[in-house]
C-alpha cells in the first residue's frame, strides 16, 4: 500500500542515488531502486514538488538529476 510515509522513504532512496551527480534514466532508477512504476513516479513527484530534481527528456526517455541548490 502506498502512503505519504512510504513516498517520503522512496523519495529519500531516489535522492541518495541521484546524489552521485549523474543524470539517471527512469528505467535505470527503477531497476536500481526496485520500486514499482507508481512508487517511483510518486517519489519523483515528491522531489519535483520540493524543487530538488530536474527532469529532461531525451531520445531514450526521461532523465532525472539532482538540482544544484
């Protein structure tokens, strides 16, 4: 079951991965975190709402990276 608490935990997992400074493909993030699509999308939404990530479309799909704050 998805909850605010689990979304926050998943957002923390994603933030930790993105903290390496690279741009990550959505599929690679999904594979690395083992999150389901809806869990990863909710975590990315959380981080986007907090203005912590940037999103970039590429020919291969969506790239996600941590913004410089």
